[in-house]
């Protein structure tokens, strides 16, 4: 919306006298209500997001008087929803926010509904890279703020992805990776093959898990990866929760390994494939950092691929996976082998996501280190040279 935009956060209303060239033309002055969060198809989630009402006004004298005036555009988004989950922080907030606000080169005022002070502090580096101004708490703001234009909601195309043809400025996921590196001062943009004859070892990081989908024999799994030839980096959950620290650790690695879950989202910090110089568009060599996803028992490929495999190509990253067998899940200690959990996992899926979550996403895993070694040997060969 362009023109005379006046925002009163406490009442969640944007008043607007649209400019003559603005495409925003609500018929008959009808107010429009928007939830500024991308997951429009998930009704239970959207019901928890604070709605913003856009109220068109015919003339400026009918608007409430400005008590604070800004000379930059506003972008209104929500820090609610699933914002405590690393996957959704990137998929629902920062990738769409980058796609929406990056064009202003910092000269934009971010305004957050469902404002969470701790969340804003945690992700301050990324927010500061998008706007030179502190984020405004929309919910408690009792002044009338005036802007030359405003956008309510952010542009989301797909989970963990940007479709350049749909982006107003042709943004890409590789551009988003560059934005992240700049925000966190990460030094490594490109992955380079490790020469095996030099004695150097490619670095591998294991994403730690909490109470579910944990590896019961993690020490053996780490030992197997070291035996293959990797330098294994391990970190505690306290490091994972500090994104400034953890992004730097991940950026220095060549392989990221983890059980299906939000922690895998940290692949956005991995170095991507190197561009080959030459005529025409850059050609990316097939040696970007590799993500190894461990798939739990329970026919979870469809969500595992959608969440953590399919987005990788647009980021110049490689993918490998290890799918557990019925012998490697702690579910065998809970259910008999003739239970549908083992004989017909898809029948559990048909009972709804809550059942999938409680059973298949609640298991722990004991990996067959011999099988795991075979997968990691293939990964090792693919990222090293002689």
C-alpha cells in the first residue's frame, strides 16, 4: 500500500488513503483483515496470529492525527506461530521476510505482531541486517505512526525456498545464504574438496537431539564417522541455541548429519558448491557441502524429503540419507512386531498427524554402525579428491 498510511498498533488498525497509482483498491471502502503469517492453510495456527485490519479512508482529514512520522516504508510480520522451531523460523519468517524487505536495503521499519522480546533478541543479527531501525512492538504501541507505504504480511513461496520468478526482485536462496553469511560474518562461502593425500580430514558436524529422535549409540556413530576419515565436530544444545556461535561452527564444516528434525535447518549456513568461471551463467560444481539426513522408522520419506532434501539443490548443497530399519528403532521395545507400527505404518499416518508425531517422531534410534559406515564412505568419497 502506498499513500498516506497511519498505523495504530494497539487497536491493530492500518488506515490508508491510497496513492493514485497504488494497486490497493478495496471496493466501497471495505475494511480488509489480514493475518501477517505465511501458513494460511493451517487454520489452528492462523487462529493464534493477531489479525491486522486495513481500513481505507477517502480523504486524509478523516484519518487519526500522526503522533510519530516515519520517512521509510513499514513491513508488518508476526513473530508468533511456530517461531520457537528452527525450521519455521527460517521457512515462515526469515526467508519470506528477506524476500519482502531486502529490497529496501535497511531503510525499512519492521513492525512485529505477536511480539516476543526474547525472540527479537535471539535473532537480532538477522533483523538488524534487514533494517537499521529497532523492531516496533505492534501489539502495545499506542501511538499513531505514519508511513509513506506499508506491506502487511510477508512473501512466502514454499518451505525453505524462494521461487525467483515469483520474487519481486528475482531473489534466490543462494542470495539468502549470502545474506546470512553477511549477518553473522561467516567466512566460508564455497566448499572446496579435501585432498585425501594431504592428510587433511573433511569436517563433519553431528546435530544433537533432545529427548526424542536421539541416537542411543551416538558415541559409536561418531567413532564410525571418524574411522571413515572425518574430523567430527560435536556441540552441546547450549551452542545450538546460540545462533551466532552455531552458524560459525556449521559454516566451517563439509558435512552436516542429523536425524530428521528442525536442527537440520542449519544447513543454510553450510558452504555451497563453487562456481566455475567461464562464459555464460555460472556452473556449480557438484561438490557443495553435504547434508546427511537420518530417517526414522515409519514411512517418513515424504516429509523428510519435502523438508530437508528438496530445498538443497537451490542452495548448491548435496544430499544423502540413512533410513533406519525396524531393528534400529526403540519402538520395538514398545510395540510387538505384528503391530501396525511395523506391518502397516501408513495406517498410522491415516489417523492424523498427532499420531505420527506421538509415535514415529517420538522414537529414538540405535543405528547399525556397519550400515552407517557404508553411507558415510560414499559421502567421504564424494567430497574428497586424491
